[in-house]
């Protein structure tokens, strides 16, 4: 399947249902992407993601049972494109995420323009691979 006809899947790891609704609304009309699951508990995502094999994981900096850096490192072998979300732009959290390898950050408002920018970066990286 070529990149132009491929549909990429997105998983969200965030304990707020409203964040999932916002993300789903942001990608709803883009047929290249499909929001397939939201996990409210980080360990549930770790169990399910290997079989779901998502193209993109979007995860909040505040997790239920794990430090977000631990979760990021555990999910990286499963999904190479992980976006960290945060409501407040705490420099310590951003630095910790960057030290773990994170390069994409997004506000939990899930502004459509910002989500679209992240998805375009994903598509560019896919086409270059």
C-alpha cells in the first residue's frame, strides 16, 4: 500500500475522556488517520499497544501509575512516533522528555492546527523512511 492510500492509526494514553474527544475531533475528517483507542491507564496501553501496533502514540505527561519517561521508553520499541502532551509547559517535564528521546510536544487543548502540524511532520518522516 502506498503512502498516499495508507491509513495511519493513533492511540492516546491520557486519563481524561475529554482529551480523547478533542483529539478525535481534530483528526475526524482527515482520512489518512484513524483514532483507534484511548487508554486511561498507562499499563493498559503497554499491554494493548503491541497488538494494536499504532503508527502514532500520543501520551500525556501525567500518567496514572508510571512516570511518563518510563512509559515513553517502554512504548518506543512498539511505536517510533510518540507525542508528549501537557497542559502546562513545565520546562522540567520537557527536558526529561527530551532526554528520553521525545521530539514532539502538544498542548492538551488539541488545537486542530497544532494536531495537523504534528501529523504532517509524521507524514514527512514516513515518506523519507
